[in-house]
C-alpha cells in the first residue's frame, strides 16, 4: 500500500468537541449497542449546523443534537415498530415539537418504512439526495 494521502484519527468522547479543519464536531451519547459508545453528531461549519442521530432508540439527547440545527438527519428504521437501539417514524413525529431544527430529513429506512413511505409526512432521503441549506 502506498501512502499517497495524509490521514489522522480524532477520538470522540461523550459531550466532547473537536475541530476538523474549520468545522466543529460535537458528540452526544445515544442508545445503540456497538461495542463502544455510540454518538449522535453536530457539525458546525460556515455558519450552518448539520446534526445526525446515528442509530439510536429515542433519547432526550436528540433534543440537544437537533437544537437550532439547519438540518437534522434522523434515522427512521421502522414506521411504527419500536425496537431497541433504533428509531421509528411515529416516535420521531411524537417528539417533533421538541426537535428545534429548521429541517428534518429521515434516513436509514427498513423495507417496512419504505413500504409505508406514502404515510410519512416528513422528508425522506434517497440515495444521492442533495439538500441545500
């Protein structure tokens, strides 16, 4: 293997903030079994905030993750079925008023969610979706 590019590792810690170039990345611990702490992320860059739930069941940490975000990308694995370590659309919808974000886009759908997409009153990401902020 040739080293034609530089790379480095940054360790994230619960509630920690790291700089990646001009971006600030803040981590929030969420509920997902991964063998290491699972984090939702907020990325602040160029006056914009993009946050991402990652895989998690509902946790109030998501309220802080989404706070004042221009875009909150949220996992919605199932439409209504609640399983440990994953979000479902109905749970997200029930908490929508607490998620103080300008825009929320759903991602990581299972076949169940895809089949019920017509019932979803939220924006869903597709492969190669481009979102302008």
